[in-house]
C-alpha cells in the first residue's frame, strides 16, 4: 500500500490510479476465477438434476398413458 502512495506522490494521480488498478486486477483475479468455477459447477449440477427430473416425469407419463 505504501508503494502505491509513493507512486502517487512521485508521479501524479493518473499513474497512481493506473498502478492501483493493475494491483487490484492481479490481486483479485484468482478469487474471481474460483467464484466463476463454483457458479459453473452449480449450473452443471442444476442441469443434471433437471434432466433427471424431466426423464422421471416422462417415464411416469408413459406409464399412466399405457394403463
């Protein structure tokens, strides 16, 4: 954090803001990727569950129509 403040003092607010943005991107990119992977896993699980449920409903409807 002190490095960012030193950059702002020595080079101005524009350069300091750019450096802060780059630090923020690299610091939080891994967290963002982990979150997106968890969301992806959840969506895959929901799709699988909905497919299974749809197949069960189709089977039950087929049995009812057959009787």
